C-alpha cells in the first residue's frame, strides 16, 4: 500500500493524557482535543519532510479512517501535520 501525492497513512496512538494536577482524562475528554498523535505508516509519493515511523500530531478534523489489510489506517494530507516529534 502506497499513498499517492501529499497523502500520509498513519496509525493512531492511544495515549493516556494527564493534567498538571495528576488527573487522568477519559477517552471522551481526549476526543475533544483538536489534535491527535499518530505514527507514520507510509508517506505519500510527494511527501518529502515526513518519513515512515515518524511520530506526529495532526488535525483530526481533516482525517478519515480506512480498513486496509485488517488494520485501521488513518489518511491525512501532509498539510494537516502540525508537529513532528
């Protein structure tokens, strides 16, 4: 599987979010965040900066999820990546 152009295939990371006071936020609370963390599964043919296995934060409002080879893969555009870790 190879994304075409500026698209990127990623796997989402479910992370535990803790406030400064030590409270652990529930899944519903974290769904309210605009940005989500993922690992690049496969960058598109025209993606130059982001590499496979990079950890990223992306705008989840501009993503969609597909079932490819029995795995849930999220597809985003390169321009929706806000941070590369």
